[in-house]
C-alpha cells in the first residue's frame, strides 16, 4: 500500500467530517448551491464509473468483471432500500427515530467501505486513475457527511453523536483502503465492485435528489461535472 492512497483515504474521511461540521455548527448554505454540488458530483461519478472503472474491470476480468459490477450495484440497492431506506443526500428536515438514523448509517457503511476499495484499486492500476477516483470520492463525501449527521440530529442525537456518525463513515473508507491489500477478492475485483457502487451513488443516489428541479442551472452543473471529469482525466493521464 502506498502512502499516496492513505493520504487519499484521510482526505476523504476529512470531507465526511466537514459535512458534519457544516450541520452541527449551523453554517448556512443555500439549497440551490447544494443541488448544484450534487449534480456536479453525479456527473463526475457516472463518468468515471462508465469510462474508467467498468472498462477497466472488464479488461481485467472479462465478463466476470461486468457481472461483479452488476452484483455490487444490486447489493447497494437492496441494502439502502432494506436497511437504510430513509437515507437521502441532503439535510433532514423532519423528525425521525433513532432506529432510522442507525439503519441509515449501517446502510451507508457498505458503500463508504467501497469508496476505500475504489481508491486503492485505482492506485493499483495507475497513479492517474487513483487521483481521478479520489476526486470522485471526495465530491460526494461532503454531502454524505452532511446528510448522515443531519439525520442523527433529526433523531434527537447530540452533536457529538452526529459528528461521530460521519467519522464512522470516514473510518470505514480508510478500512476499505487497508483491506483491499489484504483480501484477494478485493484485489482481483476491486475495480468491478467500485464501478457498480460508484454508478449507483451517482445515478441512483444523487440524480434523484435534483432531477425534478426546474431551470437550466442543475442540468448545466451535471454536464459541468462530466466535463470536469474529462479535464481531470486529461491532466491525470497526460
């Protein structure tokens, strides 16, 4: 494991924490700005999953890679709709039970673990791909930390517990990085798993949060996210 990927993991975990602090410290932001961030992140995540991760998985493992990506997508879907069905990317404005907040946290731990797997797997292929995957992860880490901490607050938890929930997500990302080097299946199919989960986060988690918004600003942000991906890719591989 390289020092580089550990720094990536720590930075990603810090983004989770920043999202939590934005809620617990009552920092003000606009819904319009938050929607723009989500749409930008969605464009970037979908692009990296379809252009880099999935083709890389197929090149490495053939049809098995595509099947593993599909299985990963389905498992995240089932997990979030059976364990953490209430979760959405955004500030929770309604009172919920503590059971809801905990099940949402448990549901999220699977894909935050894969965030770490994705970064470690990307770095194993090349430094450029590792950097691109890192950007993809960081782009959704802030709204993720914001969402889970606000959900804990809505359930009546203290600010300390709300921040702790976001830190748990960050810690799981670091664990994902470490375990990728230790588990053969993750080394062999890490790109495929990452492709399925990254596609789910972008297309099934983020896009529904803003797809009913009116005007051109949100679609423009989504396209900008795709464009940002290609700019980052050209810089990383150039």
